[in-house]
């Protein structure tokens, strides 16, 4: 690869960027992942399930190590491990948010998720030691890569995203109600418990797909920061969901563009842009609240929904 | 087995790290703060890499970053408890900086990038020298003593923050101290026994203890005891089966204890009600 140089002519820069097939692949994969992560992450932030999301993300390690041991493709290990972890969390958190507090309450749930995570990581170590080889691309696994994404991967990502978005399109509205007010939802006959588990499965799929681009440790840059920023800015569900997608695309495209012209890795730029976005949104929220005297400051409006 | 020096060192360091993790974990689980401890464990290695870039001892970086981040988390949240979104955003950014530092290291003259990452992420309890294990034991013991000295007000603040504040208990300061203590044991534990072990011993024994008893001081002692048994048993098990990594053995025992406790608590809940009125729900801790 000849060294890319950034000029002040943006059109020329974008043109140069798109001249390489690997960069086109990266942009397509990044776009797919950003849209999917923004939509699923929006629900995750609303449901306060970031810890569950992070735990499924770490399952990439046992997934990859297990796949190496069994001689399966890495991506398959990813998806399997994430799916199993999502189901384990769904089972062990015993209703979690939905079932009237759940057993052990909030604390019990956080312990259950932590236990699922360490059990997965400990298994990963066992697989790695049994495999007794070097797990290739450890850094790419942890921190992601956007080089060397081939057409097959883009196609797989597109199919996964299609399935995830279609599933969310079907359950989106009852899931929103179940997330905001589980008791009212179950009074109306919404299957809150099934939605809990179903959403965790969707989250697991999304995390597995996202972590192939951003790495397992950095999925939150797309999964948490854009939705949290969007929800800080507006209480209207439809609008903040759209904003979340826009933010995630912005973070992804800017990150890819900048890291192409820089010697430093994509992960740093994506997380930094996500963090800056979140801080800016929080500050904007605070400024708007201070400006409007009717609303009490320091208390951001919760996401409200008119069902 | 004890004739080997590395096993003796592992027992010396492991005993106190396990006690500290089990005790702090009881509070972390009670307060729903396992994610905060988890985040501290994941960012710890960034501190080690930063120290390598600057050229100081990695322990300086580990402690500076975990303690600093613990303070930030405590400062951002209400009742000194950051919510999960804040934790997620902050910790992914710190990891992003870690990625940058790895790149800086590997493009710089020093080299050896992957090795540092691997060592700090996967520090092994069997690789400790005599001096290191004594330092780890001292830090663990100090954390245990500090936690025990604030146990009573911290318990009050955790169970009913508003009532505690009315009684003049410094609720925010106690939340900060708890996170700082978790940060300290994470920083020491990460480079001594591996970040995974610390997180495991924070979450699993405490989760098991809280399912078995709702009496606070017995719960704390039980949590520490389960962590200790998992540590001692895991080291012995891993020594007996060389292909079993010590972290996996120790975590395996701790997770097993958690699973057993979950099953046991379900059986107790299904059993016919005791005559002595309304039993406390599992996991519901009451003020002594």
C-alpha cells in the first residue's frame, strides 16, 4: 500500500479513499454495523443493560479460542459463544427487570452477569491452554481491524443486520413498552419475559457482528455512546432512535476516514469520537435545561412515550 | 507441593487477594456495582501500557489509572454510583486510548508491544516472585482492614442511602472509598494474579453468599471464605492437572459455588414457609 496523504481537497481525498477495494469493503461493513449497533444499542441503553452487552462482547474470546481448538471458523465461534452467553444471562437474571424486581433484585442480576462473564473468560483460558498454540490476531480480536474485510464478511454482516433489524421491526413497539414500564406492559398482555430473553439474543448477535469490526473491547463506542447521546438530546423515541443511527454513522465514517490517513488505529478514533459526542450531548442537555427555567436543572427528562 | 517456591508465593499472594476481593465483592454485589469493578479491571492494563510508554514502573500506571478512574466514576454518579451508560462510555474511551498507546509503543523504538498486553491482561499467579507476592499480600491485607473499618457505615449507606445521610453518614465519601478500594485491589491483582481472577473473585463468591444468607456480617465472612476456598483449591487443582490454567481452576470453583448456592436458594424458597412469619426474600439484606 502506498502511503496515503491527506490534502485539503476533500473530494480528492474521498476519491482516493474509495479507490481501494479493501476500503470500500470496510466502509460497507462499517455502515452496516453502525446502523445495527445504533438501533440495538438504543434499546440496550434504554433498558440499562450495558453490563449484559459488555459481557456478551467478551464472549468473543472463548468463542475464538474454542473455534481454534475445534477447528471451526472464528466467526462461527463468535456467534455461538455470544448466543450462549445471552441465553445464560437471560436465564440467570430470573426475570431481571420484568418479573417484579427479580430474585435478588438489581444486585443479584449484576452478580449473575458478572459470573457469566468470568465463567466464559475462564473457559476461554482453558481452550487456549488446551489448544497450546498462539491465538492468531489477538490484537485484532480485542481491538478490531478494518483491513482485510472480504466480500463474504460484508455479505454475512448484511444478512445478520437484516435479520436483527427485521426482528426488531416486529417486536420494537411492545419491546419499547416492556422496557419503559414492564408492569403496565404485562397488564396489557405483552409477553415481557419472552421479550427479555429475545432482546438478549438480538443483543448477542449484534455484539458478535459489531466486534468483528471494532474488536470486542470497543463495541461500546458504537453500542452505547451514540444512543446515549441521542437519548440525552431528545425524549421522543422515534427522533432519538433516528439521531442514534445518524450519530453512529458519523462516528464510523469519520473514524474510518481519519484512520485511513493516519498511522494510528481505528479503535482509538472511533472511541474518541463516540466519547466526544456523548460529552457534547450531555453538555448541550445541561445548557438547554439551564436555559429553560421551568424544568428543574440536573434532572434530564426521561424518555417518555405516548402509547 | 509446598516445596515449590512458586506455589508458596501463589498461596501467600492469593490468600489475601482472595479475602479482599470476597469482602469488597459482597458490597459491590449488594450495591449492583459489579460492572464498575469489571470496568476497572479492563482498563487496568491501559495504565500499565501508559507507564511503559512514559518509562516508569508499570505499577505506578496501574494504580494511577484505576484509582483515578474509580474517583471519576464515583464523581459522575448520584450517591457515588455511576450508572451503566456512563461506565460504558468512559471505559470504552479509556480502552481506545490504550489502543493508541499500543500503536505508539509498537511504532516507537521500544517494541515488545504484544507482550506487555498479554502479561497484564493475563498475569499468572504462578509467575510471582517472593517480593511480588509479599507486596500483593500486603495490599490485600490493607484493603481488608480498610474495608472492615468502614463496614458498618458503608452497610448502612448501601442499604438505605437517604436514611443514612439523614443520620449524618457520609454516603458519597463511603461510595468513593469503596470504589477506590476496589480500584486498589484490581490494580495490584491485575499485575499479580490477572484481571480475570480479581473480577471473578469479586462477583462469584459474593453472589453466592448473598443468595445463602441475608445477614450482613455472616454474608461478608461467607463471601471471603468462599473466595479463599476457591483460591486454595484452585491452586492445588491446577498444580495436580498441569494443563488446567490456575485462573480457570480458581474461577471454576468460584462459579461452581455460585451455581450451588443458586440451586440451594431455589430449594429453600420452594420449601414450605416457616411458621415464624414472613421470611426475608433471598438476597434481601436487612440492617442488623
